[in-house]
């Protein structure tokens, strides 16, 4: 089960979004380094839940971990390093 499938987690992300002004990111492309780690993946989840970005690039080492967590999400791509 992916974290974004858990309603409580999604509710917490939406509460966080309500308390932040992310409008500066509307329509932009963002790269998240370490996007598969604890903090990075939470930031990616937050940006995905916000839903107004053009693209999200997740920089990480393990493509299989990326596929497990984010494969069904559009506008998100893996960049290995």
C-alpha cells in the first residue's frame, strides 16, 4: 500500500497545504533531490497532493523504489544519480 492511498496521510497533507502559500509554484517544474528518502518523499507527496505543478522530477538512486511509490502518478519522472 502506498502512503498516498491512506486517507489520514492525505488529510494531513491537505491540512499542511492549507497552511502554506504554494501559489508561487503553480505551473512550474520542480526537482526534488533525495525524493525517495523520508523527508524528500514527503515533499513529493505534498507537491503531488497540491496538484498545480507542471512537472516533478524526483532525483534518487533506486528506480525500483520510485516505481513502487510513484508509478501511477502523472507529471512525475525519475532522474537517477
